[in-house]
C-alpha cells in the first residue's frame, strides 16, 4: 500500500495524476487532495501520515515550497509542474524527482519506482526506512523562500547576511541590503541552517559567518560584531554566555 498526498490546484492535472497513479500502482491510496499553501499547512498541522507527496509548485496562493519551508516535513516529494525553472529549489524541499506537465505515464512510473528503490535500500540498513525519512529532517537548506510584498522570492543562504526579529516579525537581509519577510521563528531557522555558516548571536539575531567583518570586546565580557553591510543600522552583541561559542565558530569557519 502506498499512501499519498496530492497538492494540485488544476482539476485536469489532478484527474490525470490520479488516473495514472491508479494505473501504475493499484495499491495507491490518496489520503488527501490539497489545492493551496494554506490547506497544505493546515493539513500538516493536523498531523499527516503518508509515504509520498505529489505536489505542483505554483498554487493559487503561492509556491508549494512555502509548505516545506515553514513546516518540518519528513515525507519525500515528487514535484509535478509545468515550469522547469524550479528544479533546483525542488531538491532543497524534500524532492526526490521533478516531472514536467503534461506528465507521461512512463515518467510517473519511473518516479514512483525511484521512491520504491530508495525505500528498499534504506530498509536494508540498520535503522530501516526511517533513514530515508531522516534525510529530510537532518538536511540543511541551501536556500529559503522569502516574501517581498505579495511576491515570493527564493534567496540563496550564502547571500543572506542576517536574520533578525522585531515586534514578533522575522526579517531577512541579503548582502545587497535588501530586506524580506519570512514566516518562521528564529528558533526554527536555527535548526534548519548550517551551523558552520550561521550563528545564533542572541535572541534577536542569526548572523552569517561571511558577513562578519570583525568583532571586539564590549562591556568587558560581551562581544560587539561588525558586519560587512554598511549603514545597516543593526548592533549585534554576543552575550557573555555565547561569547566562547562564537569565538570557536568564527575561528573554525
């Protein structure tokens, strides 16, 4: 039995996908059909159980990547879309395959077979299939989906100088000084980011190692960080408790 979730907002594409899945995998059971980012987040929050997700990328209220960026999801995804420019992003968001519409039944069969082979491979390992699931839980992201007004934009993590929170809103600033919004708390971002590149300086800031121009003692036991972002208006101070960890991080980077 293959338990699947489908995220698709185009009725013809949805019908074709369900029909082809039933033809190539008679034991498939579609646990949920979702059509928006909002529905996807609500379904995940309600507690979802599935083996595999089939997802379009462009939905009526945004990109499906928002679902996987804003929630810790351990389910592999086969992306099915009419746009080839999202391929790299897909593999940063649990993707194991990327199919272009209209999807040929043979291509869908190959994608499902890839999932089954991965499942069998990890089932032979000591910890079983959970190893496949944990790939998506432990993998650090290389890019994030952020917002600028009503537009959703992907930004490479290497281009992000810092994350900071203000009035319960989390902002992102890139190396060009552009500011974006992101719908994630710093505590969740801290778990997803590569700790070799990013450091949680204090309750308000997460900083990129490549953005650190230098640092100096501040108030005797704290550290004041100077960033490679002129006139940024941000004063980043590392507490006494975090100062030793910061020194280890910056010297070992």
